[in-house]
């Protein structure tokens, strides 16, 4: 799957127009771009060049961090099971979590920082 950036070949290895980029992916990225097209310039006080840099950086980070895989990724219960709980959902349906770092061995939980951040 491509990242939706015009120069995607240099970014994530998928050539523009590649059959690997589905119509669903294109629609998704058009939605992302249209949503953020007005927000990112606001973040950068109207500076379109800085807004573009910020948006491209965000898309690269999402690709490198494999954000789309988080929904199906599993984590060791013995390491992360006591770190926090999901206590419910906010008005927009996002999970509300509480973290309990005092009840865990920090050397085990933070041994693999990248895994912890995910």
C-alpha cells in the first residue's frame, strides 16, 4: 500500500499508479488530505510551505510507525497487562485509558521502548 504522496516511490517504494494502491487507499488519503488541508496551515500560522513539510512528515511517520497495524497488533499480557486499563469511551468514541506505572517493573515494561510506545 502506498502512502498517497505523489513521490511515493522515493518515500515508501510504491510507484504512482501501481496496482498496489487500491481505490480504497486513494479515497482514504483524499479524505485525510481534505481534512488536514485546512488544519495544517492553521498550525503553521498560514505558512503553506511549513504546513506541507508538517503534513508530509506526519504521513512519513504514520508509514514508518505502521499506524494501520496497531488495531490488530498483540502485546504480551505478562508485560503490558498491568500497565493500564481502558475505562470507557469519550463522546467521540475514543478510548479513555489510565496508566499504572507503580505496579509494574519498569525494567521489563520499558525494556523495548518501541514496543511500549506502540
